[in-house]
């Protein structure tokens, strides 16, 4: 079956702009979570959605937001981009979250210039 | 095989040897643990998981050991192959719908 699909794979944006990233989970999975990966901070949790509801949120500024649609697809948005937002953004799909295992997509590489 | 007693950021292992990657987790309330492998340009790939009611779990060429007393997790890879070269992460969860990741260990397999 198809894995987790993230689009786009690469993105270059200018400081101050905003960006929207998309994630399509594995068919049947209702939990989608987002992570930011940087060389300095490693993998950091952003937020998790299940059935269109955010169940947990990481310690990121309000410029980072997300949502989930009724078909379980999810988007995350970063407004007023800063240079420090350059990172690999990873989406993880799970049947229900919790202890059900998480499958990651290949990520979106965002570069802010 | 080669092992790391404490977490080290890199591990070099001879092809064919067994390797052990260690991870110290932080939250005594964590009840679910996963090992991931990440190759360059790719997302983390699930290797094996273990719940806190278990001490050991085996997969294909891999074994995870959990020591809750000292909050320690290890991943053993048998007969390490060149394709095992990657960064390995341990992750923990307290069933709050998020994973907390360790710093990662870069494994390099020598031919």
C-alpha cells in the first residue's frame, strides 16, 4: 500500500513569506503528526491531529499551525518565515496515534533565504 | 561485535560484526519505544518497537532491549551489512500522541 506522501519535496522561500506543506497519510490512518528536523535541535514534535482535532502541540511559536481534513490529509502552515525555520519537515502517519506506531514520510526540505 | 556503553554520536562497525546502539531515555512514564533508521535524504524508517511491559523483542536481524530500571534502550543489529549505514534514532512516548527523539547515532559499516 502507498506510504506517507509529503508535498512538495523541496521549497525555497524568502523571509517574511508564508508556506503551506501537505501530508497524505497511509490509507486508513487517522492520526497525522508533524516534526521539524534540524542539525542543531534534532527531531522536534510540532503537533498531532486525529479526526480533525489537534490532540497535542509542541513548543513552537504560534506562527506554526496545522489542520487536518475529513479525509485525514493534513497541512501545516508557517507564517512570517524566519531563517531559523529552514529545516526538514516530517509528517508521520499512525492508525490512531498513541502506541500504534508511526510511519514517516520523506519530508519537505524548506529553505528560507 | 562492537557496542557503545554510553550513547555516542557515531559508531563504526566491521561488515559482518554485530553492533549495539544504546539510548538513554528521559521519562520514566514512557511506555512505548521505537527505533528508527534514517538514510540521507529520507524520512525515518521504522525498525522495531517495544512496549514497557516487555524487556526484549526480536525482529529480522534486530533485537531491542529495554531496561526500565535505568531507563535504557538498546538496538542490536546482527551481521551488520553496508546497507545498515545510517543514522539511528530511539524515540519514546507516554501515549500523549507525540514521540520524543534521542540525538541519534550515525552508524558506518566498514567493508
